[in-house]
C-alpha cells in the first residue's frame, strides 16, 4: 500500500512539474528580449547608413504622401485606377513605417534588441504591407483588364460601389491573413532569442519555437498557394490585355501609359520579395551577413520608393496635376 501511495505521489509530482514547465515556457515569450544580429557588420559605417536610411524614409513618405493628397484633392482623379494607386501609396507608408523607425534607432544604439511585444507589432506591420501589396496589385490588374478588354462596359462594371468594395475586400483579406498568422505565432513557446536579421519577421520567430510548428507551416503553405493564384490571375489578365492591344494602336498607347507602370510595380515587388526568400537560404555565416541584409530589405525599401515615382512620371494626367501644384506652391513662396 505504501509503495502504491509513493508511486501515486511521484506520478502527481511529475504531472505538476510538466504543467509548471509548460506554464514557464508559455510565459517566457512575453518576457523575451530578442537580439537582432543583422547590424553586427555595420558598426564601422553606422553614421553613413543612418544618413542614407533617414533620407530614404523621408523621401518615401514625401513621394507617397504627395500622390495621396493629389488624388484626394483633385476630383478629376477620383477614378478607379487612381483610387487603387492611392491605396497602394497608403500601404507603402505603412510598410516603411514598420521598418525604418526601428532600424534608425538601432543604428544610433550599441545594443540591437527588441522586446517580444515590439517584435510582434513589427511583424504585424510588415505582414500588412506584404499581403495588402499583393492583393492590391491583383485588383489593379483586374481594373486594367476591364479598362482595355471591355472599354465600353468599364464604367458600368467599375462603379464607385464596386471600387469601394474592392478596396474594403483588399484590407479585409489582408487583416484576416495577418491576424491568423500572428495568432498562430503568439501561441508558440520560444527557446531562443537571436534573430539573424535587421528586423522581426514571422518565420524567424517560428524557427525559435520549442514545439511542433506543423500548423504554422500549413498556414504558410495555404497562403503561399493563395498568392500564387493571384499571380496566375494577373498573368492571365495581361495575356488577354496584350491580345487586345495587338489589334489596336489606341489600346497599345493606353497599355504603355497605364499598364506598363503596373507591370513594373508588380515585377519590382515580386523580385524584391524573391530576394528575401533567397536570403533565407544562405547559411548563418557572418561573412554573408551583409549580403543577407541587402537581399532581405529590398522589398521594404525599393517598391515604396519606386511605385509613386513610376506612376507619377508615366501617367500624364497625374504628372501634370502634381507639377501644377508644385508650381503653385513655389509661386506662393
């Protein structure tokens, strides 16, 4: 009887220890401070990188905000294509603001660390940027398809109500996709605190998990397939657009003015995002840190700067209005 009692006590003690260990692992995530080791190679050139980074951030905000205000203030630009472009610029500001401020702080600091909460917030902002960019580019491809392949039906198809609905769907899908990913990551107990990047990203946190991450992998696979499907739709729409443009000089001119900027924007984003995926495949060798850094931040720096410049320079109507407003401002001075 005593042996049974001792065995029962030991069993209960082991169960309590397991529960205690599990609780400690769950609570440890909120107390974690992550080390961002991506800046280790920039110590000697920190001031140069800080200057370049703050210039890039200010310029990104300036060009995107210029287009947003121009589109909002000019009634003649309240057309579907410009509304989607405005949405793209808003998203670019969100993406830049999720990345640059923390980078600038780290460039001025000797310790490159980030709290668990701040890391999750940064992941949330970057996810919003990536997913919204992808979905918004798909919507813009659909708009160009209707404009060129069905010009007589364009205004009956792209009504203000439908345009508003497409913008809302873009943000709704973006938030759902982001929140699901964040929830799946937050539930994971973590067994590490080193991130080999300049910023926090979801996959880097998942790799630090102490438990099985099959559910996170399934989530990643599902939404990867979803975005590949978006790319297929974009390619399909452009095949139809090119077929239509071959038959008409007027449509070719419209393609060069309105579709070419979209193609450049989409290609820039896709290539930049591919660079980040490629950078994750490199080993954690310190000698390759600078290469990994440059590849992993392309999609956060290049598209937000290039998008408004490409559209602002290529779209005649937008370019004229922007220059007119600048001339008015300089005349007032």
